[in-house]
C-alpha cells in the first residue's frame, strides 16, 4: 500500500468514527455568528479548551491555537466547533483573544463568559385549561299552602227540619251524620225521579 493510500484509509477511518459519534446528535453549533462578531471587533486568535471532555478527539485539541479568520473558513458545515471535535460535546469551548482586548469564552450554545454553564430553557407546553361549568341556579320551589275543604250545605225541607227538632233526645254526632247521609241519598233520589218524570212527560 502506497503512502497516499495509507493517508486516504486513515482519513476514511477518521470520518467513519466521527459519523458514528455524531449519530443521533442533531443539536446545532451556534458559535459562528459570535465568532464573526468578535472578528469584526478586532479579535484575531482562538484557543481550544476541552474542559472536562472525555472524548479523545476533543482532548487532543486542548490548547491548540488558530487565527480566528482561518478558524472560520474551509468548513464543510456551519459548525466551527463541532466540525473539529465530537459533535454535541458540551464540555468544549473556545477562548477568543485579541490585542488589548479582554478574552471572551464561547461555547457551542452561543453563550459567552457568564452565560456559559446556564442550562438552556426547556420549551414549556401550555397547560390545557379545563372548562368549568357554572352551577345552574336552582329553580324556586313552589310551596302550596293547604286549602281548607269547602263546606257542603245540604238543604233540609222545613217539614223534615221540624221533625228533627221535635225529636225527644239529641242524637249523637255519628247518628246525625248517618241521618244526613240518608237524607242526601233520598234527596238525590227524589231529584232523579223528578228529572225522569219530567223527561217522560215531555
């Protein structure tokens, strides 16, 4: 195997390893706009800081230095930090410096200095609001007051009334009621007879 074939095989193995490491990682590297802004402000150097990373490719890059403008060109993806290291590694950051300028640390989330290490806010899903039905007003209850039964008056002919008064002893209430019931039946019967008689005569 020639020298160029060995280099090609090594490169293929490296790409394959990077692809395996990146499987399932879809988080975007947010360093480019920050680095471009710092370049415009006069910063010119980038130093790699691997932090607590356990990935060998990240550890190998620790303390390496690039010209900032060179760090931003020749990339296959819009990911200056992830393209050179283990994609999605939250431990790696970049220290950007320039003449007579304070150093600025940038992480893959696009955070700088004090913002680094602050967890990204999680998307808050709105809590579904249950519709509350207002209780219906109770219908007013109608209380009916008891009504006294109507008194029934029975017409007693004068002759019969005199007979009642002429009785030697006062009948009991039960006897009076029974007598009145008999009288009522007899009166009703007489009325019916008279009505029938009138119909026959017509």
